[in-house]
C-alpha cells in the first residue's frame, strides 16, 4: 500500500513513539529486584496501542482518544485486523489503567512483565507486516 507523504509522516510518528515505549519496557526489565514491573507492562501496552494507531492512521480511519486496544483493533479493516491476535490485545488492555493509577489491582510481577513485552512484540511484528516499508524505514532513521 502506498500512502501520501503527509500520511506516512503521521504513521512514522506513531511508530517512533511505539518503539520508544518498547525500548523503555525492555530496558526497565533489565533491572533486577528493583524493577518496576507495572512500568514495563504499561510501556508494553503503549507500544501495542501506538502500533494500532499507526495502522489506523495509514488507512485514514479516525480513532477516539482511547487506550482500549480491543476497541482500536475493531476499527481496523478486516484484512489488517486478522493477523493481530485479539487475545494478545485483551491481555495487554488492563495495563493502560491498572499500571498508572493506584487502586485495588493485582500487582504485576516479572512473569507478567516478560509476557507483556512478548505480546507487544508479537503485535508489533503483525503491524510491521501491514505497514509500508517507507514508514518502517523512516522510523529507523532516528
């Protein structure tokens, strides 16, 4: 799929921010016993969210200001949606809120954080297969 340069710039912006979230999640996970696992889970969720928004922007689909991965995913055209496992999105979804605010939430542990990064990478890989090479190459120039 080819897209106009102005659309590719928007898509690239989402990809760049998604990659920064993934980098933060992976780096934070290297901390030993002092690792804030909630932060890792949050950034993993944000990575997935921003890749979904990159795909939506590419297809010219307006999206709400939402962190709900399943809601954003449902807005995608069926051919784009199918390679992204909805179960992965559902597993990451709670981390948009539960990791940022105090509440009666189950605390995250290392296993949760490792799984969250794994899921975000799987969503990222699925998105990469749907994104034009020009958008992905632009994101590597930083």
